[in-house]
């Protein structure tokens, strides 16, 4: 067996529903089944989903507070009041701010933007900034992607005579700020039909309401914030991103052109993955390490030379950010393993002085990936006596809900079920850790701490083709709630398996179908090579793509998980350097078994003595426990009875490795025939006395025997009392009792050993596997 790295959750297909989509819309069964499993069951739903660009955006005035906000902004523009856009420092905040910059610029407003510094001001509106704005002559503040928790700041704004319009998309807390207008689709009572907009999505709706039409010329910016903020890519977000990506490919904005260039995406056909893993991290880097202002300047500049300069600066910041993340992650992992091991901690709350608060969210994600526990990473500021943190969660543990239960010790927090941010006093750090751990223990089971891989569909190799993969591309853009599809190919035969890459860290497979083959590429799966036998039936989970090379195009699957469900027998007979192979396996699972004292020394396994059981008359196999273990049989059992025990024991192991080291080769040094015994006995009677130690070589040469045969027959005759032997001289006994050769234990043992060698050392792989797993339903299938 080879256990998968994660739990697989496969969705079953409603076949009648799938067949309707196939028949009416002409979709392939694979794509139709995928759509059904994602809740698209009606013909009109599927048509709208596949052709979302033909669907209209929702009316922005359905957002509660939009009327008041638009009237106030237009009044400010007409009265030449100074307007301040108050944004956030992440990619969504930068995109939101940029959308409002373009919008107010088109409307001829007197405005500027303000993004708080992550390190000196922290997240969201703050009193100092508002008082500064009043002093600078601003009379209206419009927040974007922030403000829904700014209760105190709203009071300050009212007190000093500033009108405050909040546009946000984060989860509202029970008490809302007392602002002039608050626009948030998640606000209680808001009738807007789609609740999943990003901050930039809300900004686009405000822009739409102000300009009188959908600002499609700003969707190249909006798609960046929407994808980067990990909001659901369904409904209006899907429409926004689908159009936005196409706009981004041909954007006239110098800043976006320069950004695509440093990301290595210039002139490419873009996908949501390019934004999520390339563009988004670059935009985030500015606000993570310093001020986000350069990112807004990049998005909004019309100067190509300035754009190129800022883009290079942001690219350098992103490289620095990557290095910083790697360094902090290494430290965090060490703290987890030494102070808060996952076995005893259901939630990991890790804090250290000096960690850059701008990257700890990424570090939290890395820790969740490694340990699969809800995680909070905090940066300690001893001077202020506070810890600022970012949280990431796992399925089943709503981080926002659980932090809400700790509201009394968290003066500032906000976020979503899977991610959150917070600030707290250092004195409450241990209490937060204890509370969250207790809450997790009440709500999560042991099973919840094993990561899940949701699988959209099971298919065969023959169902996968270039046409099907191209049809799947109509489901783009992929993201939250519309993830890139994952497919399971179950119990498939291997055509090829090998390691690839300069350091052999990667894996390449070829799977056999009835009519076609499929290449599978597994990055960082190289070590699995040692855990799969060439004849195994394997199950793989991955994402489909097209491999284009040298003018050829063919389907391939990018591996995400792999398993072998049947019992596996690994044939290590005749293998050289066994120790290096053992080092590649999980040491905690290895159980070596030997029947001879000399084997450990012969195979140079002194370092593995603690993992070895030596079977002898005093130590039997009765007490050897192999559940979940890898049984490695080093040499041959001594007899059929031991073989029977060994086969019974092997069936309980997770895997069996057969080495069968054998220094005495009985199979290729066969038992002499009965005619040979008969001739040799007659010869001894005729000789009267025969010194076999001196003359065995001469006799063996004369008869074409091996010397060992002469010694063996002599010892058998002695054991049966046909002869006596004195100092190497054989004398035939007078009137010996007639006895069959099988009365000799030595003769029987030689027969048994030859039979064992034949069955175990020289049998085919198929016969050997059948020998061990003949009662298993999953014996090798060829």
C-alpha cells in the first residue's frame, strides 16, 4: 500500500442530470458531470455560467446606502470640497483605491488618497489620520476595502465635522460605525443579491453608480484585487474577473504593463493563477514591507518611464518579501516543533519579537500547510506591550467566529472564516492560546486534523483528451468556490514510472488506458518512486493541463496526490547497497526480520539492529506486531513451518520487502540423485575403507560430481548408520538396517531448503506476490 497524503473527498455525479446537459448543450460527459457537481444543474444556469460575459452586472443602487453616498460625493464635487480616499495596504486595498482615483479623476473632483502605514498606524482608519485630514481641509472621507469596524473613528469624524462614507466587504460586527453612509453587501438588511464582492468589487459598484455605467475600463485593475483577496469567483465576481483578465491582457495603463513585464507575463494569455501567484504577491509586497503608496502610484500613473521604475522597485520588494517569509517560516516551524507540538495543540498560536508584521499572514498559511492546524502568527512589540497577528484556519474551524468568542481580550480583530487579523495586549497572549485550543478541542475531531482534497470527478485515462481539456477552459476563471477541477483516476496500471529533474526530486508517470496513455507529472513527489512497485495499480489525483513542447500538444495530469490501495510486495532480491534503500523509507515503520545470525553482518546492517527481530527457537514470530509496518525479510526461513508463519505474518503488514539473502545455494547445488547414492554406496562397499576427505576431489572429477555432493552423501550415510566415519575414513557397516534416504534429517533439510529457494529466491515476481497475498482480493493484476 501507499497511503495518500490527504483525505480524498469524491463527489458523486447525478448521471441523469449530467446526461441532460450532454444531450441538450453538447457538452462532454466529463465537463457536464463537473458542472452538475458544482451545482449547475439547469440549462439556463449552465449557459449563464459558461457565457458569463453575456450576463449583466447587478444594479449598484441595490446596495444599501448607495443613494446617500453618491449624492454626497456628487455634492462634494460640485462644491469643490476636498475628498480623501482612505484605502488599505493589500492588493485589494490598492486596487480599490486606484479604482476610486480613476473615477474621481474622471469626475473632476478635488481629491487625494491616503493609505495607513502597516507598521506605524496598523490596519484601518485611525483617529490621528482623520484629525490630520480635517486640518488639511478635507470635508469628506470615502473608505475603500476598510472601515466596517471603525466605530471609534466614525465618532471622531462626526465630532470634528468630517463626513464619512464607508465602503467595505469585510464581516460586520454587531455594532456598525455611525457614518454618513455605509456600503457593504454583508451589512444586515442589505438587499444586494451577491454578498461575495471584494473591496474593489464594492468600489467598482460605487464607480458604476457615480459614472452611470459599468466602468469596464477599470476592470483590469478590479480583477487583480478580486483574485488576490480570495473572494468567491462566482456570480458577479466571475463576470468581473472574466472580463477583467481580458482587459488586463491588452491594458493601456503603463503601470499595469510594467507590472506584467516584471512578473514575466507580458504578452501572455492570462489566467486567474497568473494573478493569484504572480501579480497579486507583487502588489502586496509594497504594503507588506513599507508603504503601499508606490503600488497605487504604479496603478494610476500615465508616465511609462515612471511606471517602469516603480515596477522594478516593487519587484525587488517582492524578492525581499520572499526571503523574509522563508526566514520567519523556518523560525516558526522550530518554535512549533520544540514548544507547541501539534500532537498537544489543536490551535497553533506562535509569537516572537521582531517578526515583520507585513508577512506573518503568509507565514501563517505556510504553517497551516505543514502542520494542518488553525494557526495564528504574531509579531511582538515589547515597547508598546502588544502583539499583532494574522490567522489562517482549516475546514471546520471558523476563525472569525472563534475569535469573536474572545472579543473581550481582542480590542481589534476582523476577517473571515478562514483568515483574520488581530491586535492584543501581550498579557492576554497565553489566554488567547488556551481559549482557542479549548474551543478547537470542543469543535474538532481527530479526523478534522487530516487535510482534505476535494475531488470533483472520477474518470478514466481514455476519457481525457485535448478537446475535453480545452472545453474545461470555459470554466475559467478558477478560484475560491470555483477551484481548478481535480480529477481522480482510480486503480490504473502503470506504463512507466521514473524520477526526473537534476536532483531527482520530481516524478513522471505514464498511465495505461485501453486506447490511450496519459503522462503524469508530480513535482516534489520524487521520493514516492521508492514506494511504488512497477506492477502496482495506482490511484492519482490531479489537475488536467496541456503539455506543449516542440510543436506537439498532448494532455497531462499535474499530480497532487497518489495512493496504492492494494498490498505491495517489493522485490529486493539481489539488490545492492540495501542500506541506502532503507534510508529512503520511513524509519518508524521499518521492521527487519532475519533467520540467521550472519545475515546482519553480511548485509552490513549494524545500524539497523534495533529494527531487527532474529527468529530462532527461543524467539518466534508469534509476538511480532506488523500492523502499519513495512516487513523486510532479510533471508530465508529454515523450514516450511517457518515459511507458513512468515506468510501469515506478511499478510498483516502494510508492505512486504523480500531480500532473501542466501549464502548457501541449495537450488544450484542440487541433491544427488538416487542412482548417485546407489553407485556411491556400492563403491564404498567395494573399497572397504575410503578416505573421502583426501580422495573426494578425485572421485568427484571421475563421476562429474561436485565435491560437496561427495561430502553430503557421506554424511547422509553416516546419519542413517550405513557407514562409520573415523577421522575422514569411511567404513561400511556390517548388515546395516534398510532405511529410506528420507529418514536422514540432513537429506530432508536439503530437500526443504532447495524447495524454499526455488519458491522464494527464483520464482517470478507474480508468483512471489501470489505466495504472500494469495488470500488478498487485490493480488497483482497483469
